């Protein structure tokens, strides 16, 4: 296995993915709860170590700006390391 693929598999082993589209009737309820919890019901809703960090390229605050912004700020990897994800 290629090194990067192996590293990706190690990370994905530590990830929990909750699908909101199977069935939609249940997913809509979960999205409504996400909206109450985070102020945003759009997906993906990304959590690291139990903390909401926003979506992929957007978030709701400076503390939850989304993972792209966190990567540019240099805060994503340390948070993943602290959560034991890398």
C-alpha cells in the first residue's frame, strides 16, 4: 500500500461518519438538531474530539471556521493530534 493511502486509512479508522440521507426522514431530524446545537444545519458538520469545528470550507465563528480555514491557520493538525486522529 502506498504511504499516503496507508496514512489515510489510519485516519479513517478513527472517523465516525453519520449519513443523513438514508433515510431522509431520519436525516432531516438530525439536521434540525445540528442546527440547534451549532447554529448551522448544512453538511458536512465536522466534529473533532467532540468539538464542532464547522464544515469543510465555512463555519459559524472564529472558533469553528471550517477545516479548510483551520488548515490555513495551522490549527487543524494540532487539533487532530490532540484528538488522537493523527
